[in-house]
């Protein structure tokens, strides 16, 4: 223990000098907790909207690519070809029953989710 004089109050203060063992103990106490192997980690369900995914239907379906009647497309399959950097805009290829391309269009994620739901509910 060392003594230090406080210049403003002119009193003597005792200072405790710590060694490296207390620092090591403090480091151990401040480490993050480790999860035990018995705990089950929650995982999110796999996203069906991935590049290369193709959604098909036996009968052609009328789907919207955006809001508005002029954005209505009659197709038998939808293929996801790419995402933009944020994943919000998705490029989709719409095909007819002969597997010919009707239209290739960038569609917002919300509309693609609706299209996937339509094709899932045959």
C-alpha cells in the first residue's frame, strides 16, 4: 500500500497497488458467457426466395408484379434470377406453359412473396 498526498485537501490517501493476478481474475470475470451444448439455438426458417428458385403451377396463374391492372401477368412458372444489393428488388423471369419467356422484370420483395404464396397454394 502506498501513500499519496492530496494537494487540495492536504490529506493523505492510501492507494492499493494491484499485481497482475488480480488483473487476470478480472479478465476472466469479464469474459462473455459460453452457451452450453444442451441449449437449443433458434434458427429462422429457410427463405424460399433464393436465386435459382423456380415456382411452377400446372395451370397458368394470374399474378401481379406491382400494383395496377396493367401489371398483371398470366404465367405458369416464375424463376428468380438475381437480387439487387439490398435484396429488396428481385429480378424474375415469368414463363408460359410452353416454357417461353413472357417477361423478365425487377419486382419488389413483397410482390415476390405474394407470387410465391399464389404458386404454393395450388
